[in-house]
C-alpha cells in the first residue's frame, strides 16, 4: 500500500508537515544553513536514521553533524567504504576484500593492503584519484537487508571468510549490507547517502600501507597533514603481527576459540606474552644504567597501576628495589586547583600539580637525602605529611605513575640519564572483521565503566557523561608527549572485551531513552553483541584485566 500521508515533524522548536515521500536528506538540506558543519544523520523519536531513509511517522527530530561523535563516525565509515570501493575499481575485488582497516593515528586511518597490492605513493595517488571521481559523481550507497544465510553466501563467494565467520555468531536472522556500484560490504554503524558527502580526505603511503587522512571534529571542513607518531605506529604493528602469528585477528576467530574450549590456553599465552614484554622493559631499564626515576604515563584505564606492580616485580628479580609514587600525591591543595573554561576545577592540567615541589623532592632523593613525601587526602582536598620518609640507596628506583609523567615540565629539573619514560595504553589490534576496526577508546571506555561501577559506585550513565571530558584531558596532556617515551607498552588483551561484556551489558541496559548518553549506550551494546562471553574466573590474579573486573592480587 502506498503511503500518501503527511507527518508532523518537530525540528529545532518548529513543527512542520512533510509528505511520506520526503527523505531525511531533503530535510537536512533545508536546515543545513543553520549549522557550520555538514549534517550526517538524524534522530527520530530516539532512533538514529540514515539520511536516505524516508519520513514514516510523526517525530521529534535531532540533527547530528560531523562535529558530533555520531556524525563524525558516519563520515569516517563512509569514507572507508569509498576507499575500499576505489581499491576494488583500481586493483580488483580480491585486493579490496582482503585489505585490512587497522587503526588510527591522529587524523589518519591506517589501511593495510596485506600484500595484495603495493603500498607506494603512486598507488596512493591512484586510490585518491578514483575516490575523488566517485565522490564527484555522487554515487549512491544502497542498503539492503539479507537473511544471515544469504549474506554468508554473498561474502563466501567474495572470499571474505572473516565476515562469514562473524555472521555465524549473529543472533539476528537478518543483516544489512551496503553496496556501491557492484561492491558489497558490511559495516557496524550508519552510512551517508552518497559518495558526494565525502568531500574532505587525502591518501598517502605510510609504512607498509596507506593512511586515509580525514577531518577532525573540531574542523570538519578541512584535512590536516598527518601528525607523525612512529613509535605508536610500531607498537600497533608489533601487536598486529603477534595476533596474526597466533591466528586471531578478528572477532570471528576469537568466538571460534571460545566455542572450541581454547580460552584457557589463549589466556595463558597472552598473559605470558605480556609478561615477556614487561621483563624486556625491566632489562632495558637496567641496561641503561643510572636510572632512578621510571616515569609511567598513559590515558585513562590503560592499566598503569597493574603494570607498575608487574614491572616492579620484574625489576626485583634483577636486583633492584622499586618504590611506587603517584603524581596525584603532588596535587595542589583543592582551593588552588585551576578552573577550566566551564568554571569547574581542572584536575587534568599540569598546573593542578605542584611541579616545583615534586622536582625539589626528587632532586633531594637523587642527592641521597632523606625526604618526607606527601600523601594527598582526596576527602579533605589537601596534601598531608604523615611520616612517609624515603631515602634512595644504590639499588633503589622510584616507579612514578601519573598522566603527566612524560611531560618534560613535570620532571624538568631531573637529569635525563636518571629517567626512563614508559607510555602505556590499550592499543586494541583485533578487528570486528577486516573492514571494521575496534577503536582503542571503546576498549578503554568499557574498562573504566566496569571499574567505576565496582570501585566508585558510578553507574554507566555517569561514566559515559564524564568520558568526553576525560578524552579532552588526554588529548591535551598525554597524547602530545607519547612519542617522547623510551618504550611503549600495549596493555590490550585479545580476549578482554569478551570478559568485560557481561559486566558492561548489565550496566548499559540500565540507560533509558531519556538519558543524554542513550545513543552511545546503544552503540556499545550493539558492539558487544558481536562477542561471545568469557567468564572472568579464567583470568590469573595478576592479569591487567583484573584491575577492572576485580580479583587482582595487587592493590588496584
């Protein structure tokens, strides 16, 4: 039956009627001049809609632009499929189907041709040229629903075994597949109506693959040059190579291992690999000689505390006597804390730390003096001195943990030869499938959500509300200094999302449509649905994952 009705839409405080033949793209075009960035998606009565969909009911409407997280992810996802379509046209279907979308570095998305075609600047130019041609033609993306069996047949015929394996564990009976001029693909999330929406991008050769450069949310109408981060790239590549070596590069592989009772062995192997890497770092510290200050920094929920304990144990096996110090103990008194642009205390900036007091104490310790160290009382908001004295002997080292550990200002008075700097983060290298990567921030967000609920009594709503502020602090205070580290340690565990899943799902289901973070909660629930669960009982008690799910042998 043809729907000839008109529907009432309330948009930006206005109520208008639109015929059922109207697409959301047409409505977005009508309101575009009220926004300074492109509209990429809408929400209708609490449900996100792609712009090529049509109006089907009366609704309250919200727009998402490329300055919003939902809009930015929609743009990036569409640009990724456009890249793969260009590879499909230039190098053939087998090349596109086996190209791996790996990880992000700053504004660049690293894409690995996996040996199917050469990673050269000439080929980067060919891909970019073809992408531009498709964009200029405004070639549409088509979305079609298939039964799981039919979808598996489609991707099996293309040689995309990663998607066949992924769909094997899907609970729904149908799946949505996107198509652009004969190229089919599956994506976790929403897509723009046509390639013409992807106006800003660049493609360069990088390492053994390509970087697809895309706009950032602050300036979505331009593309900046790549912010070079070679050490971060090498850390990602090292982990990917190890995952490939053990045959686990995507969620389908992981689910197979779970079903085949292979998790106990996998956990032992992964934990052993991390312990081997921690032991290597301890040996590097010893071989450098003269190190007295081990500075550890990393973003939220990277596992800094567990890592510092495990590193300390390895240092003890080599004859060192490690002592932990938290930079948080050098917070200025609460009434001296700087205020951010919203008028709230800014605990993330370096000015919230008594930098000179820290440097003076460390210099005294380096000179062999006996020093009373502070302990910050978070209840009173003041530093206290309770008889915590320290004096360094020949084999003593301080293991110093805090978000500003790599910032040169934090330890400006200390000789470089006395410091060893470590950057730690959960650099997730397992993919949903070859074309759908897992953001490292998602893994850390799930870690923090589970830990906050267990140790601080925060529900998922509170964690999600705080997360944008946490991320801004990381962008300002941690990421700019990560390349100054002597070593990088990847704390990601290949199985951790499967372990976090039952904890996180129970928290996320408690978030309702009335909550501002509802869309983010729904996205994470859909993401978790790809994974089978793994009981936390399998984990050893010194696992980094224990810092978040509980049961650690360390005081974390």
